[in-house]
């Protein structure tokens, strides 16, 4: 047994020496996460303290669960929680399938030049900041913008869409899909390119058409990737897109657009109620953790261990 343990440790040391160059490449990433993600976690203590700037984090008195009690007794918190869930679910339901369908349809195009051109154009919005995109959409949906010009053309009255709570969520979802569907399709393109061409060749010989091959070969082969992406999407279901909403919303549409992140921003950075803001953020992180574990367990049970993250 001792000899076996020694041999095992020597084997592990040998692997470390063999891959030392690759391991060294990991060091900057590990340092980054330690410094910017794990080290600041001590700030979570503020959620349980009555923070005073002059006394610092450790010197401020303990408040226990006082801030969490204030959160759940605040009726407005349930409004922002509802808005966050509704917007996130809309984006998930309508936005999640689009990159998959886009990748499947584009993979059927024979012309490589046309395919690459479409891919390049679809990726571009991902690299444009929401500050810029927000300005573009404000112009498009303004009273004198092209959208209202079309409304007037058909005899309608102009509408300030981004200040109308009847349209704001729909615009959020549509613009979010526009910005991200091309970039989100990359992983599906990669998965489709790894499908064995002999499967399609055999299906063609059996008389299968494009749609039959798509539903019988491509989609089943994409199932593990789709399951993993769904799990990762569920982990961020309480995010709802701070950058997008912050650059597009206004006080007129708070009732349908104010989410947890924008609420935390106002409470923490504008009202300087740091402890309350961190308590809200901690609640959001706890819910996200529960959701990702639940979805991963469900995928593992119904789809098999190969479709789950762990």
C-alpha cells in the first residue's frame, strides 16, 4: 500500500512537471479570480452590519438579520422581484431558442462566403456597448424616429415607446435578442461542425430531407450543449440585464422595468444605504445558486449525467 501511494504521488509530480508550462498559464487567471472575485467577498459582512463609513466594515456594529427583515417587509421589493423574473423569463423563453435555430439554419447554407458574411454581421451587435445601442434605440423609437414614421404612415398616432409601460418589456426582449443571438450561436455552430458527416450522408441515402436530418440528427446531437447552456442561463435568471435596462429605462416605466440590479444601484450608490443594498444582492446570489443546483439536478435526472454540469 505504501509503495502504491508513493508511486501515485510520483506519478502526479511527473504530470505536474510534464504540464508545468500549461499550469503556469493558469496562474494569471487564478490570481485574477482570487484578487477580484474571492478577496472582496468579505464585504458580504455588510449585509449583517449597520455600516458606518467612519467605523469601517469590521468596526461597524452587528445588525443581524435586520436588513433582510426590512427587505421582505418592503412591498416595493416584491415589485422589483416580479419585474426581474418576468423580464428574465421572457428573455429566456424567446431568446434562448433563437441562437439554436439561427445556427441550424445557417449550417444548411452551402455557400461559405455567404455564411461567413452573415455570421460576421450577426456577431457585430455583441461588441457594441449598450450605451451606444441604447442611444440608437432611443432614436429609432422616439416620436420623430423611423418606427413612429411607419406608425403615422398607417394612420396611427405617434407613441413614445420607451416611456410607455405597455411596450417597454417587449422592446427590451427584442433588442436583447438582436444584440446577443449571433454571439450566442457560436457554441452551437461549433457543436454542429463536430457532428459526423457520415450520419448525414447515410440519412441522405435513406431519402431524408433537410428538415428530417435537422430534427433526427442535428438537434439530438446538440442536446448536451443545449442542456448545459440552459443550466448556465438559469444561473443568471435574476440578472435581467443591468446594462441594457439602465441605459434604456426611465422613471416613467419603473413599474415594469425596475429590477434588482437597478434597485441595488440606487440604494447603494445614490442613497448610500450600503448594508441594505448588499443584503439585496446577497439574496439574489442565494436564489441564483438554488436555481442552478435545481436545474442541474433535474437535467441529470431526466437527461443523464452527460447533459449536466456536475
